């Protein structure tokens, strides 16, 4: 495959990558924000990475809900 045959239009959204990385590192708020922004940008710009953005937002939302439930249990038990 020569360089003239390569497709340079397929780009991965940067916000999607950041969303997945921050979610996997445990930073749920930036992961959720970057995930939503990444999904919107992928739809508007036609970039790749919608799945990564969705996964980052989903992981962040699940962690956030677990933390809220844990906090509710801790407060209720005191």
C-alpha cells in the first residue's frame, strides 16, 4: 500500500480518547464530561471514537452512581 492509497480522513476524536483514559484511571467527572463532548463531536464531525467516548461516559456514570449509593449507605448507617 502506498501513501497515496492511505485514507487520512479517518481520525479518532481526542475527547473520546481522553474520556476513556480518565474513566479507566478513576476520574469519573472528567470522564463523563469528555465522553459526552466526544460523542457529540463524533456525530457532528464524522470522526471515529464514538464507542470510546460512550464507554468512557458509561464507566464514569456507573462509578459515580456506585459512589453515590455508597455515600448514601454510609450516611444512613451513622
